[in-house]
C-alpha cells in the first residue's frame, strides 16, 4: 500500500510539473510573440508579464487558454483582459520603482 501511494504521489508530481513547465513556456511565447512585436518594450513590464502566472487567475476550464491573445471569461459575465492590453496599460503609465499601485476591478488578472 505504501508503494502505491508513493507511485500515485510521484505521478501527481510529474503531471503537476508538466503543467507548470507548459505554462512557463506559454508565458515566454506570449511575451515574444504577442507583446514585443506590438511595441511593449519596458523591461519592468516585460518582466512582470513573464513572471506572473496568469493561469492562477482563471477558472480551471480556461487554464489552457491563459496566455492566448484574447480576453477570457472568468464567470458571471466578466472577463480577464488579454495580455497585450494589460501590458500596454502598464507600460503607458510609466511607473518607477518607488510607485505604489492599487489596481481594482479592471479585469487585468495581474
């Protein structure tokens, strides 16, 4: 019984690791294919978009689309904005390292 539990746990860890690696790759592709070609060049914005795990902000059934170039439904008639729009809004504000921002209700997911 102990071996079965260990094997089950190992398989769970492998599948969790695969999903995380997949999302990590999707984030890199999103930054290089969707953001940079459209003029997002602020290093801090690109770093944030590269590091924030957007899949954690969407329902389970939407996770495979977390880095797609479109808004996503988050239920109750609400959407999370597409990554480019969030990056554009973030870049255009021209924040510096001392700025503090409280973002509420814009649907960014970041």
